[in-house]
């Protein structure tokens, strides 16, 4: 079966896809702002010698890493407002679902980075009178960051891809706008070809940047 490709309608309405990319950027940025500090907190709890604190962190990480992102989005959009008695829009539901799950992955990144620092650094920080929180802030994290940055960029790329699931709850990100444009132009192949190219540029750029940073920070060729 032959098919005549025509990208003209797509280029004519490219502003629709650009609006979707803006929605993707907003959701990705907000989820990252949630995931980073929360992930650090969960990682510190996970490393705590207090058993119940560590157990809560382990349960949190295991639950959100094992839960399908789509299920979390739908639950926060439909069930959470009923249980909590609050109104929540599609952006809020997507932020909670994606942000909380991402924080569980970030927690493991933080924990792995901090545990990679030699024990002597912890002991040295304690010897000069720093509390554990002070040791993490001034001694451990600055050293661990150089090992974690490449992994953070990879997780950032995964976060961008996860935002596409928000189309299921009618949040106006790139895939949702692409569906709208495909229905309007009757050119789904062309629309999603352009959409795939846009995502490829974003994700490939991040992956390439992570490789460059990793080589620079870790001295790899």
C-alpha cells in the first residue's frame, strides 16, 4: 500500500507541538524540583542507623519504584482528590505521580554517590566537629556530586520520557498536543514522526551531555 507523505499541515500548525513541548518542560522542571530534595531526604533516611527511619525510606523507595507510572498518574488524578478532599488538576496529578516516583530513583542515586565516598572522609568530618548533617552538606555531597551528575542527567532524560504518560489524564504535554494535531490534520504519521524527532533531539542531547560530563569529571577518554 502506497502512502503520500505531506508534512505541510504539520509545519503550518507547529505552534501546537511547541505548546506541548512547553508543557513537557514545565512538568519536567517541576518534577525535578520535587524529586531532588525529596530524593536526598529519603537517601539520608535510608542511611540512618535508626531502624524505623531506614525502614520507612526502604518502603517508600520499593513502593514507588515498583509502581507503574501510569497507575500512579491515574490514581492521583481520580482517587487522591476523593480521599484527600482536595481539587487537583491534571498538572498536579502528573507532578505527584512522576515527581514522587522519580524521587525514589534519585534517592538511590544520592545513596550510591554518598556511599562511594571513603569512610575516612566521614570520620574526618566528625573529627573536626561536624554533625552528620554538616558532614553531608560540606564534605560528602561536594565530593559525591561529581560521580552523580552523569547519572542525574540520565535520570533527567528518563523523566522527560515519563511525562508523555500525562497525556492519559489530558495534560497538555507534547504527546497530548500531537494527538490533537493528528486529529485536526488527519496526518498522524507525519505528526508523530516530527514528535519523535523532537524527543530524539532532546534525549540524545542529554545522553551526549552526560557522556561528556562523565569523561570530564572522571577523567575518562
